[in-house]
């Protein structure tokens, strides 16, 4: 039986408000991000959700907590759901990087796999670990629904891997997962179906 995975990017952080690459840096939610997490909790409480899982980074755990609390569940932390390490790009904006090394930025924008930032985790490696975490959750909850709170790039590369899309195109095919929005997939063994993308969880969030 297929499992429903409700994939959620964490709420807004200070760095994301400034378009900085957070990656593995542990950046806190803004007040808006906290409100988005609470709105996600209200949204989740009105649906059947059997489990809540999240990345170990604090911004993901803080986003998952209101939903877990309202559902009466304990979030399961999965290391495989953490964000990509952006290496040279950690904590920087595209504009800052382009001012220092425009060729490297152009290569990244043309093909995010072949032109990954120096010192970063390759998207192919990230895709392996994130898809393994998602498939593991699906196998544990066959026929059930899991709310999964993770990160923009980690989820986008996983979606490409699961749907057979070249990883280097993740920025083009999935330009952005909105903060605290839900992207639903159905996972049945090796088969994956994309059922919804960027569903808002609160109009005011």
C-alpha cells in the first residue's frame, strides 16, 4: 500500500529572508517563520496524519513541533533529512558570491549538479540520503500519512531523484518550495507520484 508523504520546507529564517544559503548552518526561525509553523500545525490537525518526521536542524524541528503537539505525536528526527552543505556558499547570497567568483556562480546556475559550489555536498549524494530517509518513512507507514519537515534543496533533489528528473535541473524544475507549504507525494515501493506542489497551509502565514 502506498504511503502519503506531506513534504514541508521549514518556516522562514533570517538568512532565507535575505536569500542567504543556510545549508547545514543552524539558523533560527523569524517571527514570521514561527507563525508559519503554528499555521502548519493548525492545518495538520484538521487532517489524518499518522506520524511526524523532521530534519535534525533546529529550524526544521521548530517547524514540526506545533503540528506534532496538536496531533499528539512525537516528532521522529531523521539525520538523512538534513539540508545540503553548501560549502563555499554557506551563509552567502548569490550576489555576494557572484561579486567574488562570477564563473563559479554561472556554472552553478547552468547545472547545479555539475557546477555545485566548491566544498559542498554533491546533489547526487544528498539525493541518495534524502530519498533513503523518505523511502524508509514510507515503508514504516504503508497506507498511512507522514508529515515530513525538511529543507528547500534537500527536498528538491529528492523529488528529482524520485521522479526521474536530472538532478542538475532541480533549480529549474522546482524553483522554490515555499516556507511551510506542503508538497504531497505517494510512495509505493520504487514508484513515486507527485500529487500536489506548494499547497499553502495558511493564507495569512
